[in-house]
C-alpha cells in the first residue's frame, strides 16, 4: 500500500509523541471546537479559556450563544504558548547554572 509522504510524516510524528507518552489528537484544520474541547486540548479549565477568548488572546466565533474556536487557532496558540514556556524554562535553567544552583552540598548551613 502506497502512503503519501505527508501522511507518512503525520503518522511518524504521532508515533513519536505516543512513544513519549504524550496524547495525540487529529482534527481537520477547519474543525470548529467547543470551549470545553479547546480547553481539553490546551489542558486548561473552560473558564480560563473563555477569559483568553474574551481578552482577545484566542480568536473565537459566536454560534448562537456559544463560542466556537477553529482547531488551527487552538493549535497555533498551544504551539506559541509551549514555545514561550520552553524558552522561559531554558532561561531559568541557564540562570540557575550561572549561580551554581545545581551544585549539591555546596550551600552553607
């Protein structure tokens, strides 16, 4: 069975994430998500997600009285948030290393 290259790459990346114990969700780009589904993907509370939407940090559309978010917008927000988080952790690690924060047993009592 011939598999298109783009599909093979998706399967490979999903397999890597699963091997690391990370959850994988596959959604079409145009999929519209409820606030609860988007909150679950971002691993935040629904109320916090609604605050992000209301603050304009995450785009959403009103469908009747309900907010709906595009899967691509949620994925982009998650990627940006994770990149910022990793950068902050890298800076914190660097600062700790600069002051020998990881040296064991060197602290005066």
